[in-house]
C-alpha cells in the first residue's frame, strides 16, 4: 500500500509550533510564497507559447537587462505578499530600494521582512533551462507598527528566520528551512499541490562535482585557481566532474542532492563576486548549513558577513562541507 505524501499545507500546520516565534504569521507568509511560486510556475511553464520571453527593455539596479519574466515574477511575489497583508517590508533584486508595506489595518502587527530574488538564472529563460526563485525572511528590528527601515533588511544572515528556493525544473520544487533542517516539496501540476518528496535534505559531506564559471578563470584568486586544478588532477577519486548551469538555484540543488561545490569568486569584472549577499548568498548559506553543508566567501562564514548595503555582492563558496573547507585551506595558503 502506498502512503499518501504530506502536502506542504499540512506540513506547515504540523510544524508551526516548532517555529521560534509561533504566532501563525510565519506560516501564513510561507503559504503566500507557495501561492506566488505556483503563479510564477504557471507562467514559466508556458514561456515558449506566450509573449513572455526576452528582454523587458529596462535595466535593473544591478546594471543587468531585465527579462520579461524577471519583471513578472517580481510583480507576482510582491503583489501576493502585499495584498495579503502579511509582511511589513520587501527587498528585491529588481527594486532599487526596499518597499514599505502600509497596512490598511491600523493595528498592523506584522513582524517579518522578506528579501527575494524573484527569478534566478534569467539568462536561462529563453533557452528552456531551469530557473528559480530565492527568498529570505527576517524579523524586523525596528518597532512593530512603524514603517520599516534599512536596518530591518541589513541583518546578518545568521538572523534569518526562514529561507528557501523554488526550482522551476523538470519538476517544480519548493525547498525551505525554518532552522529545523531542510525539506523539499514537489509540485503535482495536475492537482496544484506541493507534496513532501525530499524530507530532511542533506549535502553529502564530500562530493565530486564542482560548479564555477571557468570563463572567468584568468581573473580568479590564486587559491581558487589552485583548487580548480586540484579538482582536475588525476588522483584518488579525481578528476571531479564539472557542472555549471548558470542558475544558482539549480546548481545548488543538484550539488545538495549529489554532493558538490558551487563557487562564484571575485574577479576583475566582479571585484566582490557577482552574487548578492542578501537575497542570493545568505538564504542559500542558511539552507546549506541546515543541510550539513557549508558556505563562506573563502575566509569568512557567509552568514557572519555584516551587510552594509541592500545590493551588496560577496564572493560565494558553498556546498559539501569537506569541499568548502578545502577551498578555505587553499585561500589561506595561496
Ligand atoms: P539572476 O538571474 O538572479 O540575476 O542571477 C544570476 C546569477 C546566478 O543565478 C548564476 O549562478 C550566476 O548569476 C551566473 O553568472 P555567470 O553568467 O556570470 O556565470
Ligand atoms: Mn538579475
Ligand atoms: Mn539570482
Ligand atoms: Mn534574479
């Protein structure tokens, strides 16, 4: 007899009491993200059929050409979170500044802020390769009932209450943590429900996959160059396999399941690396650590980096524990 898998909705209700602050607010917030993910998934899935491919014609604060799906996903996540009156502020890769949610309710007691990368891997949209969404949730540090301030967003990753991602891949999955391990849910598109398909996800301690844009090799710090050569040497279980999709979410997801390391080091084009601390690196670092993996900038734990600005970039090394430690050792040595 097959046992029916738990739905995400059931899982959220059942685990609500284990949240650090269990007022039901965080559960409602994750429920809204679940809804927005389904809406975006629907659009991503028909991307070749409707006029949603290609550039939107604008440049975002990152200096990147916005794709239509970047704009669409950004709108849907913001609308879903705003209209349901669940958060007090949102920051997004696609928005110059943070958004203050003015509650219609005078007794607005909303405590959480959300930081999102609405569509991760946008360069892959037009070629039918997996993209994702990343989210990170904090409790505000300024008084409840007042407009949010920049310091509500510039918190260290170690203060995250929850973080997760959606991967719109061969199947669509939502993977998240509230600090009690990592669980993955797969969408059954016929029914429109996410089911718990990957309970207690965990990085193998070691792996044999390395993911890095080697086109930037000449620019990399010596420690990273040496590590890449180490991956390529014929010795023991090496050479390792090189796998790079160019969507952080998808590269991370594969490495968590199979064992591997993702690196986006600094280079002359990207003096601090390319990935954004607040809505890419910190949420992935929280998930990685909750799944027995590790994340750093090569020296410092990602979640200990003190944020100074919303769109700050940091070098990023994340994945199986032993592999990340090896990179850190090379960074110290060379
Ligand atoms: P985004 O699409 O949200 O701007 O993020 C792109 C990021 C990340 O997903 C990916 O791993 C990385 O950029 C790829 O960068 P390169 O094309 O420079 O390798
Ligand atoms: Mn972008
Ligand atoms: Mn991204
Ligand atoms: Mn993005």
